[in-house]
C-alpha cells in the first residue's frame, strides 16, 4: 500500500515492518529503495506534505519548474564513468533525459561592473592567472599577484584546511574577493574563509604538492575531470526538471512495496525488547509518531534509518543517548529564499549574462546573491517556455527576522544583474520558495563533528544515519553515501548479520 502525499493514515495501517525510514528527501528515498530492492519491508515517514526535500517543484505561469535543486555535480564517478547522481538516474531508467547546461557559462557582478567568469577555473581559482578573461576581472595588478603563485615556494607549516586562506596566501586578495568568494558563497552558502578545502575541492591540496602551485593544481584537476569548459557547466540536469528524479525514486519504491506516509511527525525512535545475549541487538525498534490529524502512530521494526535534516536528526540521536556535542558547536542554519520570475522580454533571447550571475562582495545595489537565467541555461526549459518567454531565478540569504524581498525588489535586482531595465508589465508569473535549515555542510570542523557522531551511531545495531548533513554538500555526496551505506545495511539485515 502506498499513500498519496498528504493522505491520512488510517486505523488499518501496519504496525510492523523491517525498516522505518524517517525522512523522505532524496537520501531517505534512496535508502528506502536500496532496502526494498533487497526484499525488506519498508515504511517511509515524512513530516511535510510531500516527499523530495530540497528537490521540489512548483508551477509558475503554467510552467512546471524546479523550486529547489535544479542541477547536480557531475563529479564523483571513477574515471570514464558517470558520477553518483547520473548513475542513479540511469538506474531509474532516465539515462536518455540527462542534459548538460548551455556551455556559455556564468558571469560575476563586481562593484565596478560585470564580467564572464574565467573558463579555466575551479571554484573561481584561475588556472591561468594572466589569461584575458582573468585579467579583465582582476586588473593587471591582481593578475600579476595571482601569477606569483607559480614562483612562490610551496611551504606548509600546518595542514591546509580553509580554502580562503590558501587562496589569499597563494594568489592574493583580488582573486579571493572577486572570484572565489562569489562562487563559494553562491554554491555552498558560506565564506571561503570557513569552508573546508577537502570538502569543496577534493584532491586540490594533493595536486598542489605534485604541481608546486595552486594554479597548476587547478589545471591538473580540470584535466583529470575533463572539465575544461565554461565556469558553471560542470553540472548536469534532467530534461523536464530535477524533480523527475524524485518522481522516479517514488515510483521505484512503490514497485518494490515501500509504504510512503506523509504528514507524519516522528516523536521518537528507540530500540525495545531484551536481546538474547549482550552481543546481540535488541529484538525491535519502536517508532512513535503523530499523523496528519494528530492521531498517535506506533511502528515496530527491525531497524531505523534517520534521513532527516540535521537539527531533527541530532534531536532523535540525542534521545538515544548518543553524544552529539554541544548544541552551539553546530552553526545555526541559514534560510535561503528563491524568487522565480517568468516574464516576456525578447531582449533576453541573447542571454546577456550567459547562464546567470554571481554577486561579489561589495556590490551594494543588489540584495540577491545570485541569479540563474534558467531558460538560457537549459534548452528544454526554453522550449517549454516558448519564444520570448524567460525564467529567472534569484537566490537570497535571509537573516533571522529580516523581511523577504518583494516582487519589485527581485525584478529590480534582476534588472541590475542583467544590465537591462525589466518592465513590471512583462511579468507573467512570480513565486517565492523558502528553504530553512540550509546549513553550510562544507565548513571547517563539520566533518570532524559528523565523524564523532557516526562513530557512536555505527555502534548501535539496527540504526543508520544518512542525509546531506552527514554526507556533505550537494546531491552527489548525498546520493553516493546513501546508496553505499544503505545497500550494506540492507544486506546485513537481510542475512541476519546486523
């Protein structure tokens, strides 16, 4: 039995199953699918009205659009093989709808104007500091300072950790402020000064050792990944929208008998029953929850998968006696708001700022931190929208207590970033989407905190934790971890070795 999103849970709901998955984001759905494919009975509990988490959809001006994640990083696969997200998409029968973005690339908005992002760069770090597209952004002085990286000795008096410090020491302030900060803030919602280089650029410090410079390391990694392309295009998407991934996951889960329950808020999950011996797991887990109408729900299972957001996950784990560290050791989550504008303006057909614009520090005339020209980025969307109609998506970081930007504010920001005065009368649709609990999972120290928690959860039989907060930022990391650990977890449950 599978319930539609928002459907009530009736009195005949099952009270016993093999696995309870708490959370129906991509990590939870992937874990549920892995368990069900190995013959286990699975119930998924989701507090919101529908599954998918940050991979969501909405309709604006009659066009179905992504309201959350709209692409995925293509890295992560073995050489010559697709990355974890592309591999999952293929396994779900959607290989033929994987698409690449327009290779024109993105721009950066600086206090003194806008420029295309350099082609040979990684997170804004230039591989060729004296190239014309770098010099136009940095100026001769900034470019020459960045070029010094090639001649400076590679001295390490401490482990390389924060990306910003590496860039500042090797290439100078101009590269950090005008290139790296806009990209890292736009992609990872954090300053490069607090971002862990090993999380956002795996292999960079190792390549620095072999190449002898930061720019040389960038070129080596680009060559290795085969991504000598315009900035911003080392991603993929799905023809029709990323939300099709969630729809395919749900369909596959249903095929294998997964029961999906939405509008169910989990209150606790804990092992019950006495084990036959001290070395053996408890006989069962008991998950207590409340349904859409507040009715109590109790489900007995052999195992539990926690696939929630990090604050909810920490609360559930803390109730099990797991030491999750001091509450203030975990950074407060940010709120990110996406403003989607659909408008008719044939001037945008030329994609005046490529596939979008990232905003550098010091730009006071714009509140948005980034703009995606979605119909310029994705050809399928341009076809769906029709001639002269365009989809713009602006992202804002909302401080606690701050007001959300209005439609007029979003349109004004879009006008400044695109270099065109957009007419309010041309707007055909508008929507805001707010994503709370948007923690930057790539900050220095985060991996150490997560590993400490996982070392304790791994010692609890029948318990698995998945999700972005334990895997790392982005769908690629989330999918890779969830598939791997859930497959092993399900095998051990199935064979009785867990």
